[in-house]
DNA sequence: GTAGGGTTAG
């Protein structure tokens, strides 16, 4: 509405200034504005009526109106109509604007091949593409998943002198980022002669997509400090995954507050990224608050919230929300079902899991993909039904992938099944010889049953193949500063006090019945050394520091880059009991909410 | 007439 009004006022201003122009010219402008508003509102009937009037007035071929008419039909999903209109006139007589409109029309209707065919034809007719043409075609590269094609277009655009155009620069950053070519995206961004908010937002998004979250946050502050650019809601959406990844609740809250303060639109995109961020920060209550206040809830928003509950151990709430979503007539998509099956798996809800999996096609019209199968394998593996899981894999409609075997290998580690673990790991080492995780899991399986020679053999193999495992660490945010701890770390300036606090906590939990579970030490050392090593796992250092420095109210939140070990899990339950504090720990994919001696995961993770 | 946004198993 506002847009239409501003267009109308522009028209008035323009008309005033050019009062000596011919009447027909003023009318064609008027038609242009009206057509534009039909495109914006996608009002098909009004547009067709307008087209007829344009035809009667003899304006159809007007250099400004024809491209808009083409765009109108394409926007309303009638790209064939747009093509008919295009074919009505000799191609050589049509300007680049008309050609680009139809190219764009094909892309908007997800027909990238037709777009490229038309581009080829355009070049053959000697029509020179402009920056708009290149922007449009770069979008098509993302659809086709082809960074090579993007590179070709980049060199064509450079030759044609359009490479410094902002829209070409920004499209290039976007397409390279979307296709996983971070180096090229960065090269375009760094080499750009000018950058605007879109360039920064695209680069921040590229970092987030490629899981370069630190870079994402760094760019976000650099953009404001060095360029003085103010983020908008798209920038916020691009940086929120980074807040979630690091569990930086305060930063995430600041983003949320910024949206509200600047009155930026809180649409479904912003809504779902906020829900995800709060969930990843172990705060499902605030995630739900955002979810609950959204006017319009689409499938992605529902999916985010279901995942948010599941991630935080609230499996019943997750499944209840799934029911509610269906009652509201929202059709789940395949991601929703991945999330729901994963909730069943993590919550040990085997019966519900089977029921949902078996009804996927009939009830939701969704054919199971590899992700769904992986959830089922994980679900069976977790409850120790390893053989059933293996049979399930054999009976699958699809070829098992490394991820399927990986799911079951994880279960073999939990249930110390050496025989199956070995078999699977050998398959996996062939399928993905560069994935360090497989070596580590197999080595842990050997360690858990004391096969130290095999542990050593795998370590040597990893060294030979140049693979390293990422060292475990935990971190905590205190007063906007992040404190990172490695296992047995003594590098923190407050280290002495932290270890004193740990000793004190050790005494308290021992009185509450703690017995160290030394089987979780995967090293061939003496029993006493094992006990000592357990006490200084990184999450315990972070907890001790948190208890000393976090505000006295509210939960203490810690994030960790690996799974919490079984012994720490027991110890932390008791720490929550003796200190009467809620402790929230995020591991690689989910949360443990420790309260009064128990954990939200129900010891099942 | 152009460019940038949310959910996904292990």
C-alpha cells in the first residue's frame, strides 16, 4: 500500500515537471505505474485488464511497457504467456530490458535452462547483456548448483565491463556462498571496488552457510565499526546462526532487541531464526515466546520450534507441537519429519518413531530420504537394538550412505559392541578415508574394552594419513566475554581458584554419593590417574568458573564442541543438586538441562 | 527492470 502511494506521488511529481510532454507519453507512464503495482501485488486479473487497455491504446510495444508486461506474466506464474508476448515482435527490435525480463521470468519460474538458452539467443542477435542480465543469470547458477557456470559468467561480465556493478558483485558473493565456494565469495568481496549493505549481508550469510561462524560475527561488527553500516533484518537473519552456534545468548538477545528497537519487520524469516537461536542457546522458553507471538506461522517456523523443544530434551512438547501443527492444517515438509524422527530417537520414543516413519508417505505424501533412514537407524541403535538396526539398513529402499553406517557406529560406541563396530568402521574407512571421526569412534570402542594395542594402531593410522581430531573444549559467556577451557587446562588467569573450586565441588558431590566412572577415560593409565583426569574435563572447568562468576540467579550456560562424557554427566547432575543451580550444557547437537540432581535428557543421549 | 534472509540425521 505504502509503495503504491509513493509510486503515485512520484507520478504526480514527474507529471508536473514534464508538463510539456505529449499526452500519449504521460499515459504510457501511467500505465507503467499501474502495471508495476499489479506486479507487486501479483493481481492477475487487474493486470490482464490493464494489458488489454495498453493494447487498445497502442502502447504494447513501448520500450518501457513491453518488458513490464513480460515481467507481469512471469511473476504471475504465466511464463508461457510472457514468451508469447516476447515472440510477437522481431527479436532484433527488442531492447536488453525485454530480454532480461524474460530471462528473469524463466528463473523466477525455476526454469534455468530456458533462461540460458534465451541468453545464448540474445548474444547471437547481437544484443549486449547489461548488469541486470548478469545478476539474473547468476541467480540461475545457484539453482543449477554450478559454480563453474558462475565463473564463466563472472569472466563474461568482466569483459563486458559490468564486474564493478554492485548488483553483479553482490550476486557473485551470493552464488559462490550458496554453492559452498567460500574462497571465491571472499575474493569477490575483498576485491570489490565498492560494497554496500547487501554485499556485507551476502558475505556474512556465506560465512554462516559454510559454518565459518567466527568470521560471520567478525564481519558483522566490522561492517558497523569500519563502514558505519546499520544492519537490517536480513543482516540479522544472516548472523543469528553464529550466535546460536556459539550459544551466545546475550548477543542473540541483543539482535532481537535491535529488531524491536529499530522496528524492523519481524517476519517469518526473522521469527524462525530467532526461535533457532534461542533454542541453540538452551532457552526454549524464549524461543516459544517468539513462536507464540508470531501472527503467521509457516512450516519452517513450526519446524524450528519442534526442533527447539527436541534439542532441549522436551520431547513431549515437541511431539505435541507436531500434532498441533497438523491440526492447524500446516503440511509438514521433509525437514519437519527429519526433526520429528530425530526427536523420537533422542527421546527414546521408539513406538512413535516407527508409527510416524511408516505413515510418512500415506499421511504426508513424503517419500523417506536418507536423513529419515539415518534417524531410524540412530533410534534403534540408541536403545541397543543393534541387530534390528542392521537388518533395517539391509531392507532400505535406498543405497546406504556413509552417514547411515555412521549413525550405527555411534551406537556401537555407546553399547561397546566391538564386533559390529569394527565391521562398520572398516566399511566407513573405505567410504570416507579422510573423516577423522570414524577413526576416533573406532578407537574409543577399542579403548572402552581395553584393547589398547588397537587404539594405538588407529592413532598411528591417523598420523600416517595426516588426520587430526579436534581437541575438546567448553566455553562460557560471562559479562560479554567468552572463556574457553580445554581439558586439564591451566591457562586461564584465574586457574588456581578454578581448581580450588573444583576440589571443593568434588568433596561436595562425593558426600552426595558420586563415584567416578573411570571407564570413560579412554587412555591406558593407572586408576588414580583416571580419577584425576576425569575431574578436569573442560566442561567441569567451565562450570567451576561459572559458579564463581555468573550472576547468582538464572541458569549457568556452557557449550561444548564434543559430547559430554558419561562420568561428567553423573557428576554434573550432583553439582546441580548440591549447588542448587540450574546448569545448561550444550554438546554438539543438543542440550542437557541439569536441575536438582537430574538431567532433561533422562540419561539417554 | 537488478543483487542479500529462516528449519535438516550422525
